[in-house]
């Protein structure tokens, strides 16, 4: 009966051994206890003894071969016995395959997708990693507008990089200059492929250095600031511009000048005449003489005209009550008195409330302003800006053209309350009133 | 272990009994008249003189501590003073016959031994040699102080030098024997054969054995005396020193002139108390220390008790013991009976002993008795003795004044040179060999079977197609360590290596396979399984001038040599004022698979201790290069190896591990894989799991990781890591140490500080759990695994699309675990 000799397992971690020497050859007689071959692990050397008497019938591995443990190495038996059944598959003739190592293929560079964890969605953390903070600073990115994708919503570098990826690239010089001088680039640069160059940089904050002082706002300034800001935020304002032939008004003005020189008590100004015309137009367009209250509109039976007055302490808009009942002389006197009261600070605060007036006129004509977009005093639905008088070419009939003085009118209205047609018709009506102005001296 | 020693069961099992020889106790009975052949009159007077020097020195310190002045010279000494008044005859008797090249080691109470051995050496040195020692020691700094305006003889100058150098050291002056860095409990002066005294009880018990080993292995003249106290006989390291010193192999296996015992005397100064504990009657059971010798070896260590109150009795014992040492019959145990008058320290109220007892011993005072006897024998007169004492008092006053004078005896100027102590922590030298002899080997290196075997191996793990060679054919990490060590064995004749199963077996992890064939026993041998003696003797061996590789088989056994690794190995270079070098490369193997007491990574423990260099290579290239650096240096290196990777081939250094000599500098980390999105810094074999994690990151999450192997812990250069973090903004620091208090946190803290502005997330530490190491089958729950890295990134650094974590790295979990202490 053939006895097979296996490579012993010398220790838990040993997977294979190397045969260092054969003491017997194939065909040799062997006795139990004789040494067949020597082998070694990476730690030590061993010798394998024959476990039976007989002939060494088969040798499957040669000196120097590495043999997996528990593999058949040789067979001892009686001459003539078959050993084929014992031949291991990986003996000398058959090479053992070394495990394959997958070659690392070069991958295309794809930026990792930004993933937000659940916690980052729900968290309102304002944490910013130092790296992200500095990058944002260098690139002039406002962190308030960045949503963090890091753990617990922390803003991390990739969040800033994502924003940068959407912006045009900057040249290195532009980046450096922007960082050092606190400049920022326009959205599209003038460099290659729209990149921002140092020339495209603008001052982020022109007031820099230490040459400034900080003053608290006066109360009136605070009120104006709040009212103006709220006005623009809370209404749908737009402005129409239109000119009115001013020849008749200027003619009246000459007459009045002459009359006052002769002792006439009331010096009626162009502004008085414009306001008088506005009052007349308002009577025909009650929907402009109103307050817009969101879900309702308040229409006024009388007219309370707000007039913008420039004072040392800021803009004031006192109201002329019952303006619809006044003669132009009364209106003129009233306006003069009230403006004086404003400048002296003696005005009744009641009259300054934006709710005290039903419509407002702001005249910048004296300063030569040709066109502007006045801001509505909410909840009023409109405001008229009065501009300077400029000569304009006009068809005088029969193919003749001449220069005619025109006064510019800029009506800002709240589109929530009025439509463009109504507003335009109202503005046109003011022009008509100006062009057909009439009153008694 | 050795095959030549056959353990015959028939003999081993035979009935018999162990017998003991009587142990002599105070057998000396000679009179001075009977000793006249051995001592001249001058010799006897000198014995008296030397005892008085010690008495007066200790009296001076006692008065300074208790009254703030000595002979009208006021001084405040806030440091320790463990005094030995009463023990003078024991010290002088011990030192009297010793030659200059005989070394003594001591304890915290060793002023007397320093002075006795110093005075003995001064007596034996020629004037020229003495002068040369004094002139060259710290470039004459100490000598210059005592020779100013001094007109006496060279020997008198030598005595001033000795007293001043010791006193200035006690007072922490830069002009002291150890620049003031040793102090009262550690002062020493090697040119006179006075080796370190040790403030840890029994500390010299194993270190001195290493010194004796040095003398034996390197054929240096002289013997070694370990002066330890009676109470130290309970200390484990002392027993380990005894066991190591009495190994059979010195007589049974070591060959030629190396055959024979170690030249060491354990000189137990039995002053009857360990602090306040009375060793005879209270805290020990030996009755007399000499009894212990009977339990150690068949020679009973030639143990005896001698009367340490009579200097001539002690000298007589040394005359007999010295002969035994010369006949290579060491080790020897000598109990020298004595008594200390002062307390353990000046704050000791002696509440544990009676006034009567102290007075009874004082009534038999050794100095008074000896003085009386030599006057009675007409060797000298009382007047002469009185004038000797007066002269010594005068010198003491003068040396005290010098040593407390801030101008001639300044302290180290830490303000002027704030890094002065730091500069002494390491010696940082590069030395091929510690001695010039031809190294003793058994055959040329190229004939060594292991060297031949390694030469056939593949020095890079992969073939040209990138397929790995089989493990057996790869040049493994253990081969890299072997390469460097065998090379040094053929270069440095002083190099020796030992530990458990180092010879024959070749080390439990086969690193030393082949070394047994190359080296004689005296260069490679097996130690007892006693780690304190393995490291303690290595310290003594290196301290005397040899290079040594002690091995600790499992990192977990570090605790067994805690004092040696924490208190001795790291301290002596700086505590000697850089007089001593410590070229000890301590190999420590970190286990796995073997559960709670065989699988721990304790790199952090040693990294915490100043004065140790700590490296942990995990590739064959790094292991060879760092071992070369360790063996070329002069500093203690704790060289960690991982049992996970002894068989790993070189996967990174593409040209393969060089066959020639090369060094990898300590402190430099190595980038094993470049990347740009995240840095992973690892200590130890965790590297390979980090690389697996890097692969997952690349394949599944399109994230490229840069993997850096720290390689060294102490020293550590942060520059490369910081540069990487500047690039990636993110870092994980990982190792197999349990994470609480580990060096991983030290790295994380420094990286946070040094790269704060570049960080996109806090550095994350991925260490092992703060548990016991479980069984191999459960290790995945304990040691960092590749998926832990992914989980840590997902939860702490940047969320990864579609990733579901298995490990909980959340803040709340971190707090919960800390709260529970796990």
C-alpha cells in the first residue's frame, strides 16, 4: 500500500515551504525514520522523515521548489504500484499562478460630487472650516450665500470650489491683486475665455483705510431710510416721463413778475403753477388721489398734497391740507409758509406723516435735473417728479419747426394700484392743465 | 533549549535532596596586630582618614539641612540629602581594595561610596594619571575651581577635587561632576570608577550586572560592585539581576576564555531599614540578607555576612571575594552589616526606632572604635587623629564656601542658553563601532546560511508585470532587520544581542535565524524570561561603552521592564551631563491575534518619555534603513516591529531593498502613496489597512488619498505632513494603539496647530477602541479597519454619496464613550 508524504504545515501562518535538499532519489529504498528531504519556512528549517519502509516511488517536487503546505510531495510504496492518483495539480511541471494584481487604470479626473448628509440639511449651523473661510476670503466670496455640505452643515472647501467653478476664472495676477487690495471682478472678464484680468477689478469698498469717521444716524435720517427702503421693497414702482409745453406757464410767470414788481402780494412760482395743475388733474383722476392698502384702496374726497422740501436736516414732505379748495394764491402762500416752517423745524409733525398726504410732488427743476425716478411715499399710489425746463424742437405747423420750452414730468406710480394706461392718462392730464393754465390775478 | 544539553528523565526524576553549605556570619576575628602584614601604618591611618571624610561630609550636609549652616557658613539646600553617617566603615572597607578600573554602582544613599571609591582611586592613580583625569574632565572646569591658590600635592588636590565635585553636584552647580543634572541621589564620576548611583531602590541591581557583562564580553579588566540596600532585596529587578548574573550558560555553554561567571559583587549595605521599614523582623523574611545566596545557585553566590562596623572585616572579605572573581566564580553576594545614624532623610523623625537603639550603635561607632584600636596598637596617636579630623573639617569648610559661591560655582545659565538641557537629552552621534578590535565571529559573513538564503530573494515584491512574487521568495521585513544587524555584528566588536529565544530558535519571529551560526555565545545568547534584567543589563552594558540589542518579545511585556525603560534607559545620558552614551537598540515586537496581553501597541507609552528615540518601520526597506541608523547612533532607540508584517515584501521602493548599507534618518515620514483629496498618516502596520481604504476611496468615491507612513514617533519632522495637509486640507491619523492618550492625538494636536488655516475639517484620529484586545476572530471590532477610514471621512470630514457607515464616529458617540471611559 503506497504511503503519500505531504508537506507538513509548520505553524498557523505558514502557507508554503521550500524544499532545500533531497536526501533520497526516486527509486531509492527508504527505511522508516530516514530523512527524505529538508525544507524551510521563512522562519526555520525542518527535515521530513520517512513514515514507512519501501521504495521512493514518486517525487513531485524538486530542490528549490516552493510547495504549498499539505500538498503531496512524494510517495513510498512497493515497486510497481501506481502513484498517478497522488500527483498534485501544482507540482513542478505545473506552475502555480500567482494571484493577479489589477493594474490601476488611469481614471478621468471627475470632481467628486458634493453630497449633503441628512444632518447637514436640517442643521442651521454656521460653522466654516478654516480652509473654506480663507479660500472664500481670497476669492471674495460672501459666506452668507454659501450652503455648507460638510458634517452638520459645516461650510467646507468644496462648497467654495463649487461656487468658484461657476464663476469665470481669474488670472493669477488678478487673484493676487484682488486678495491684497480687496477688489472684486466683474462677472465676465476681458481676458482669454472671459477670464478676469487685473484690469477688470473694481473697488469692493472704496472707503478703506483709516481716513473716515463713523456717525450715528439722526432720527429723521433713520425714518427716511426706513421709509424709502420700505417703499422700494413693498410696492411695484415704475416711472413714466412726459414733457409739457411750458410757454403758457412762462408767460404767466412774466405777468406775475411784472405784477409783483408793481406791488402784487403773491409771488406765484412755476412750482405753484405745476402743483395747481396737479390738483386740477387729481380731481379728474380720483384713483391717483388714494392710498393703496394691500387688499383695499382708500380714495380721498379732498386733496392733501405732499410737497418735498429739502432742509438741512433732510428731506421733509409736509402735506397741504384741503388743497382742492384753494385758489392758486392761497396755495402759493400755504406752500411758502409750510416750507419755511419745515426749514425752521417748526412744522406740525402730523403733516409730515406719509399718510397725511394723498399725493406728492417733488420738484428738482431748480437744480437742473432733467429726469428722475422719485420714490413713492407709501401708502400713496403716486408721486410726481418735476424737472427743469428745456427747449425742445416742436412742429409749429406748416412744416415749420421751432424750439419750445418744455417742462419734464416724471410720474412714479405703484403698479399694484394703477395700470400704465391710467397713469399715463393722468400724467397727460397734468401736462394739459399746465399747457392750458388759467387763473385770475 | 540547546540540543547539546540532554535532559534525561531518569536523572531528573530520581529521588535526592538539595543541600546547603553553611553561610558565614561575622566570622572575621582578627586583631590589628594580626593584620600588620596586610596594612602599613599609613594604610591604617588612611582608612581612618577616609572614614572621617565621609562622616564630616555627611555631618556638614545634615547641619545644612537641619540648621541652615555649617561652621558658621549659612546655606539653604532645598534638594534631597539621604545621608549615610554611621556607614563609613562599610563604604571604605568596600572601596579600599578596588582598583580604578573596578566599577561601583550605588543607591540614593551613596555619598559615602562615591567618596570612599574616589579616595581609593586617588590613592592608586599615579600623580600624572590623576592630573590628566582632572585636567581633561569637562576641560578642567572642576579642577580650575579647586586648584586656584592651592599649593599642596597632586593627591591633596585630588581629594579637594573629589569633595568639591560631589558637593557642587549635590548643590546642582554646573561645576559639579554631572553639571548639576544628577544631584545628590545620582552623582557619579566614572574616571574614578564611580558609576551611576540610582534613586530608584534596587535600580543598580540589574544595571550593574550589565556592566559586569560588558567587562566579561569585551575582556576589560576589573569587576563590578553593586551597592544596594537591604530593602532592595525585595525588588523584582534585583532578583532578575541575580538570576541573569547566575545563568548556568556562563559556565556550561560559553566557550574558551569566556567560560566562567560574571565579575560582579552584589554588595548589600544592610543598614537594617528600608526608609522606616525594618527588613529583619518586619518587612522581609530572610533574617539575614546572606541567606538569599543559597537560593540563587549551587555556589550560594559565595554569600556571607560581614561586620560592616569594622573596616578591616570588610576589606578582608573583599580580599577573599576578589580572588573568587578572578577565578571567574562570580556572582557574589556580600551582606555588609551597618547602621545609619541619621534618618532616611532630614525630614525623618525616626519614629520607627528607639533612641536607645541609635545610642547603642553609636556607642560602638566604627570610626571611634577603629581610632581607639589603632592608637592602642601605637600605629598613631590621638593627637594625630584629631589633627586629621581638624584638617578635614577645614577642607570641608573651604569646599563648601567654593561650592555655594555663585561666581565660581554657577548653576547652568538657563536664561542665557535656554536649550542647554534639551541639547543633552540625546547625544546624536554617528559611530561605526564602539571599540577597535576585530569582531568575534564564527565564519565570514558571505558563508552564513541566512545571508546566502536572503541573497536569492526578490528584493521588490512585484515582478515586471506587477504580479507579486510568492511570499517565500520575497525579501521580507524580517530579512531587512537581519541584514542591518548582521552587518553591524561584523563591524562593531562590542555589539551583542540577547533576549528570550534569541539563540538557536533565532527569535520567536525568526529575525535572528542564521545569527546563531555566525556568532559565539558571548555575542548572542538567551536570557531568562525576565524583561527587567534584559533591559537593565543592556543599560549597564551600554553605559560602560558597548553597543547592545536587547529584545522584548511582545510589546505587552514592556510593563515588566517599566523602570528600566521609563527611568533608566532614557535618563542617564542627560543625567550624566552627557558623559555617558546609551547605544541601546531595544527591539520590541507588537503582536496581534493573541488577545489582551499579547496584542497591544504601546508606542505611545515610550514616546511619552523624554530621552528615547522611537521608530516603527513596516516595510523591509524602512526596517533595514532605520535599523542601520539605530545601530550607527549612540542613543537609546525603541525599535518597534509588527508581527503582522514580518513576512511582508517591499511594495514601495521600486528598485528593491538595496544590498549595501544605507541609513534612513530618524524623524522623517514617508509618502507611500500620493494623493490630493485627503491625507492619511499612519503609525505601524495600520499603513496597509490605510492603503486598502485609499483604494476604496479611489474606486467608489473618486477621492484620492495621500498615505503617509510616520515611520518615526520620536523625533518627528512635521514638515512633510503639513505640506500634505496644506494640499488636501483633510487628515486622518491612524494606528493600532488604543486611541485614548495615544501618540495619534499628539500628532493630531500638532497638525491642528501647525496647519489650522489649511484644515477643512478637524484632524480625525482613528485608533483602536479603548477596550481589551479581543480574540483574533473579533479583532475587526477593535483595530482600525479599512472601512473605518471611510466611515470617519463620511461622518467627520466630508459626506460621501451613498455611503452608509458601520462605525459610529458622531460627536454624540464620542462624548458617550468618553463619559463611560471606553
